[in-house]
C-alpha cells in the first residue's frame, strides 16, 4: 500500500521488483481515502450523533427559550446552536474502524509496508475533519430554518465549521489513544462519555451570567466554555470578535496537545508490540 515500484539490480536474479516509500502526502491520501470510502458502509457511526444534536437542539429551545426571554438582546436559538454543533461532532472519528483493523490484523500487515507510521493516524484524522465538517451542515440548516443568522456572513459560517471540526479532531485523539492502547471497540465507543461532564459543567445551556455558585467557578476553568464562546462570537455581533476566537483556539490547542500526545504515544507502543 502507498508504495512506488522500482527495479533493483540483483547479481543472482537480474532485475527484481522492490518497494520504496511513496512520500508522506501519498501515504496520507491513501489512508484518508480508504477511511472516507468506509464511511457510507458505517453510517451508524455518524447518524446517531447528528440525530442527538438535532433532537436536543429543538428540545432545549422549546424548554428554555422562555426562561431566558428576560435577558436583554439575547437570542436563545443562536446561543444554543453552538451546543448542538458540539453534540454533533464530538466523538465522531474513525477510531472504531481502526480497532477493527487491529483485530483483523490489517494494521499489522500495514506495518509491513513502507507507509509512514504517523501517516496511519494522520490519514484517519484527515478523514475525521472531513466527516465533522459535513455533519455540521444539517445542524446549520435547521438553525437557519429556526432563524439563526450569522452576522459575519459566509466567512462566519465557514469559521464556525472550521472551529467545530478542529474541536472534533482534538477530542478524537482520546478515542485513537484508547483504540491503539486497548484494541477494544467497547472502550472506544465509551470514549464519548468523557465529553459529557465537560459539556454540562459549562455555558452549554445558559450564559455565564446566569450560572451561580460552584458551577460558575468550574465553568470558568472548563475549556469547552471558551470553545462555545468562540463559536457564538461568529454568530452575533458586527464582525469577528478576536478575543473569544483566540480563547477558543487556545482551548482547542490545549486539548489537542493532551489528546495527540496520548494517541501518538499509544501508536508508538502499538508499533513496538506488533
């Protein structure tokens, strides 16, 4: 896989066929395209998150819109859009497929080829970003139907999708770490549960000003709070608000450093054991 063929002169047998590395971009494209081709055959891994996001989007608006009506100049539908997007893209990755590759020994056979080891992970992550970006579309369409408007126009919508996709990738690192470390599909499928405490202990359903006590304190230290703030800044206001966007990117960066360190360390361990 992802190899180029060249002729190697052998004194015993004349011309022999040998393999050489094909380049990092060829490796990435091969792994990513294979992962993307498998998505239509594994739609059960992407449909439930979108359904859950759409369901909670509608239910939360119906439940809490009147409660927040007293807040001046506050549009709860726009506010809740960011939460719905995070529910839709968080935990969506090809990590379960990687577990199947490990169990079927395809992963071991892949290691026998000249493909770069890091490209195995990075190729899946390229596919993850693509899938996450696509999954935001039905949620955005529902938001537009319900009256959400991006004051930043098309640039705001694109920024919204990019930021959500980057977060999806950052969180996916934990799933890949579990997949490579355990090779257990049940453990990987449970990785999404890591996200729930971070989502509820934040400004996911009401603004920071409406939180009180210990929850308000915890929310200030929760990176998801700043991610939500960055996403919402692209919906409201007269243009890009650089402070919340910068805070959101920093939050994504911190989570990425932790998750990617874990998954690439797990990759090194898996390669040594294979």
